[in-house]
């Protein structure tokens, strides 16, 4: 029997392999032209492993956005409390642009945004605030 830690490590590596392969394929072919079957074939994993880690193909983007959010939180926490708000905003925007360019890449960003606009699977939910309604 596989030790729990080794099994967890193997699962984490499999998840990462699926994630990276998916993002690469999305960048190369576009989100809608990539199938789960192609992802598992190219990643050397199984369909069962895919669905163990992701409930749908669209979850790949959600996972990546969570990673980006974590980075943004880290940047925000690094600011001294007494730093000027304008300076914080300027530094944050610079770091955001650098991260998007270096970590996400222009091609992947194009795929993410165009897929969100064109895909039947990726749908925005209406954001409703008191007296305001965005994205319907």
C-alpha cells in the first residue's frame, strides 16, 4: 500500500501536470478546441485522474485565477501600513502587469479572455450589489 504522504505528493504532481498541460494546450489551440481526452493523453494521465482534481475543463482557469489571487494578496501584505495609498496602487499595478506578462503570458491571457466571452461552458454570473447590477 502507498504511504499517505507519497500518495498525496503523487496526486499533487498529477494535478500540476494536468494543469500545466491544459494551459499549454489552451494557449496553442484555444479553450474550445481542447478536449479533456486530449488533455489526459498529452499529460500522460487518466480521465479519472482529471476528474479527481477538476470537476470540469473550466475549473482549470479557476485554479489559475486562485493562484493569481494568492500572489496579489502576497503583494498587498508586503506593503508597509503607513505607505501612501497612491504609491501602493502604483506598485501593485506594476507588479500586476509584470506577473501577467511573465507568469501568465500574453497568449494565455488572450485565450482566457476570448474563451470567457465566446464559450458556452464559461458563463459569468450576474454580480448584484445594492442598487447596482453588473454583467447580465
